[in-house]
C-alpha cells in the first residue's frame, strides 16, 4: 500500500520518466557521497591504538593533535570500542576532553568490533557522562596543576601539558588510576545521555526510501547501515545541497 512505501503518482509517460530520473538521482546522491567520518586508528596508526600508554603520552600527544588537524575540518571522529575490553573510562575521558577543547571534532561515532554501529555522541556529552559516573575523574581534571603558558606555546603543546598533569593526578590517587577506571562498552554507552542512535538502513544500491529518510533526519551527519554494520556516514547537509543544486539546474535547462 502507498502508506507503507515511498510512493509517487504520475499523470503521463513523460511525467513518469521525469520522476524515475529524479528518484535515480536522489539514490545516486547517497551512493556517490564520500564517507564524512575519519577513523582514529587510521589517523594515528594501529600501533598507537594498541599501545595506549603511547597514545596518551606527553611526547606523542602533539603528533596526535597535529594528525587530526591535518585532515582539516574534521567534525566526526570514528572510534572502535573493539570487544568492550579496551577503552577504559579514564582513557575515553581524556580523548573526549582533547577532542572537545583542542580539535574541531564535533561528534564521536562509536563502533563495536570495527563495523557494528553503536551511535554518535558529542565529546562534551561523553565527558559529562563519564564525569557523572566517576566524579573523581572530573575533579582530578579540574585540580590538575598545569604550568603557566609561555609565549609562543601552541595548543598542541598546551594539550600535552594538560594531559600529563591529568595522568599525574590519576597516578597519585589512592590505588592509582586502576582504582578510578572501568571498562566502557556499547552497553554502557547506550545508556549515556546525549547518545544519538540515528541511522538510515539501506536495502541495496538503489534505495530512494533510504535517501528520503536521510533527508528527513535532523542531525548534520547520518550513518548509513546495512543490518547492524556501518556502511558510511553521510553529510546530510552536503547531500541536500547537491540535490537542490541539480534540481535548480534542471529547472533552468542546464542539466
């Protein structure tokens, strides 16, 4: 029935041809759109991800932030939770803080086992959720003794100082960092305020319904999934702009 599907009605063969062409173009706009997300492991290298003591070290941090800066305006960073036994709360808190205060990253996209879509969350919301679960972590961050800024210090160097001060505070906590941290998995994150699970399911390469659903979403970025697997992330505003441009060109007889 028309109520159960994306339906369109036509009045002539020419009208039908025009609407089919429009539907094909809409679906093609999604198929051809590039992935709007950037993978943390690809940015810094799998070796750094496998060695968190290096990833969050004072010496490595400026390089990490430089690599994120090199990809330009990078509003969405993809993070693999792996099997739920990798990301400690303290480590994820540090990453969310760095993303929030020292990068252009607006959203963190979270995956299970490399491909299973969990959801998206803003760095500030993730940090707040972790701070609510462990107020001591937030308190350590607020009380971390950071050296004074010196002339010419850039944000990457400052971030390294802040992180080192935070690590020092964690180590000085009774029982060390181990007494503060807990493992963060997808189950915990799905209960976190601010997590968006918005996504569009695609049934195949030609799917006008999925394209229509994508344009109806309110988030600037929309994950495209097939089952539970992430296919790519679409810049919804960019796709809508491209479709609008093409429609106007066709109306003006330039398409």
